[in-house]
C-alpha cells in the first residue's frame, strides 16, 4: 500500500474516533407510546410465473440447502423478470444510489481501500445492457465505507455520503454536485471532507429532507440523530442534534418535511416533529409525537412514506427477525395504525426451522427485507425490495390491504468463489450463522412450531465458516420504466426488466425511498 493510501487510511481512522458534542435527548412523547405484540404469520400471495421464468425450487423466498450444496443456486431464480445487463465489479457494498443515467455503488470497509478502484464507483447506465465505470470517488468518507448513508437529492442534484468503517462512523461527510452525473464534483473540500475539519456527527444511515436543504445522519451506537444544513453545500453545518433512541436506523419524511419517521433498531418506529428545523428556528425543538414498538421483527431499517387517496401511509422495513414490511396508516402521527404486513413464506414463524436449515452456514444474514422503494409517492402501484438472500422481490401494492407478489429475481450465487473486496459477504459470511434471525427462531420455539429435526436436516456442516451460496441484496431498487436497477453484494450492479404482463409503469413513476 502506497504512502498516500496509508495517509488516507489514517485520516479515515482519525475521523472515526470523533464524537459529537452538545447532544440532547429528544423531547419524549406525552402520548402515543404503543407496543404491538402479535406476530404476523401470513405470506403475500406468491407470483404466478410466466414464460421464460426459472422459478424457485423451494418455498417462496428460500434458497434450499440442496440447491446450495448441489450448485443449483449458482443459476439463480427468476419469475417475470429478465436480466438486461450488468457490471461485474468487486461487489455492491450495502446501499447504492442512482441519479438520471448514473449509479453510485456504495463502498464497504475495509475492501473499499483495495483493488484498482477504491472508494465509491460511478457507473454510466445510458446503455442498460453495458453499464460502464466513469469515475471513482476517493474522499475519506468514500474510502471509509458509506454503509447506508449514500443518498441523492434529485431536485438539488446532490449526492451525500458519510464515512462508516464498521456499523458506526463519525466526522466524515462529503457532498457532490451531480450536474454531470457521470463525473460528480466535490463541493465541500473543507468541513466534513478535510480530516482536520470533522463534523460532530455519528453516522450509519442518512437521508435528505424533501426540499434537499437538510441531510439527516443517524447512528446506531449511540443513536445520535443530526440535522446538517446544506443550504450552502460547501459549508455543511449542524443545526440540531438529539438522542431520540439508544440505537436508531433509517428515516423517511412527510412531503413537507415536518414529520420524520425514524426506525428503531430494537424494532419500532418513532415519529418526530421536525417542523422547527424545517423553518430554521434559531433554537429548534424536535418533539417526539409517537413511539411504536413491536415483537415481530427488529433492526427496523427505514420507512417509505406514500399516500393512498391523500391519506399518509408508511411501508416500514425490518432488517432482522423475519418481520418483513409493515404497512401503517399515519394520518394521525400520534397514533400510527398498522394495516398489514408483507412477508414471504420463508419468513413465517411456522417455517423458521426450514429457514435455519437452508441458511445455516451462509451468512450472518438470512431471508430478511432490507431496503424498499415504491414506484411513486401518491397511490403507488408497486413496491420493489432488496430482500437479502431472497433476492429482489416485487409486489403489487395498489390495495395496501391485499398485497401480492408479482415478480422476483434472485441473482446467481457465487458458489465456491472468493467474495469481492467490496462485497459485504466478505465479512458477513465468515460468521456462517444467521444470528440476525435469532429473535424469530426464539419466538418459533416459544410458540411450539419449531422442529429441531427439520432445522438440522439441511445444515451443511462443511460450510460453517461461510460461503457464497446465496447473494445478499441490500440496496433499494431504482425504478426506470419497466426496468429495475439493482445492486447486490456479490453480483455488484444489474439491470433487470419486468415482464409487461405483470407491471405497467405509471406515467408519473418516481422512485420513492423515503429520504
């Protein structure tokens, strides 16, 4: 490793030990504290696969142990989706972003420091069949790993990413101009980028307010939430900071930016009143309007705000514990009302023994949802999700009370191949045990629906140190007409095409991720 690279690594580590100052607890709710103790045990109606499909061989969402051992999973599975093209790079990081005809592949530390193109890779997808790299972003935050912080604001043509070496980072944040999307231009060479000018933030997740004037950064440990003013992108500055929870995750916003929907890593949703920050009050207060927790799933990831008939709703994703995606009516932000859940068959409590049998030895992660996008914010028609080892899943959500799956694509596994340097598999598959599903397994045992013989029947004893028998799709899919642009851990970037028989793009299609 060259001298300049060593200096950059040292800069990243220096930024990572910084801690924010002046953090205050968010104002607690005076009402609206609620716990949901039920566990949903109904799966979305499965897709009916049309001509040209290569359907799953197991239950909905599963990569069976037999397919992993035989190598069948290396062919992948697809239903009403075809692959148009892709970029076979060193791995897709965790969360990537897209703008116009470009994609920004998230970086994952420490692999983000190695290889011919360290940092965040920029791809030009003007030709969806042949995406081409055009630039690499190598500022300290990009080399430190961007985890789930890499986000775009289309209106302001801005890209922001924070430095997150492992679960939590601090101090590093870079802002880019996307006027030429294939060649982002750094706007803040000083605060946040220069290592001697760190920002007092904790980072893991993040996202923009709807108007793009504020980037919100959230940390997992501790759960510090920071509002960063980007009115002048060259001079990012903290205008509010609080501790709304011990460990917080991703966010979503109401269209006016006055409500922030904050995911709770312990399983839940906190609704904050951010109107004072939106107004730029001199000493803003951010009251907590409600706090909802649940038993069914944890490590809640993010919230996708949409409206049905003008009524605000949320899709809230659980990253662990087989919680799937919860649908809430939030017309009254003090009393979120759960309407439905979206799960695959492999997520059901009664199938946790099968889930363990097939995923044991593969990764720390198993068959959980991670990041979803609706195809428009008003009266959405479809939801596409990166569902970790279950691949990309697409649902008809025109009626939030009757969701059904219409398509899926589980990319070819890289069985027997070493993980790419920028693939989370390089770290997560070392564990070989799906620890993030432990909560669901415990609940299944308590409910008396867990069969140890079934759970052990498919365990691959020679894979206890991990493998690549199923790819992990973390990133939010991007809607482009009948295409979905997706990044997954091992297969890096792929362009997919939905069968017109199952999906018609609405005229006002807009990728809606929530922040």
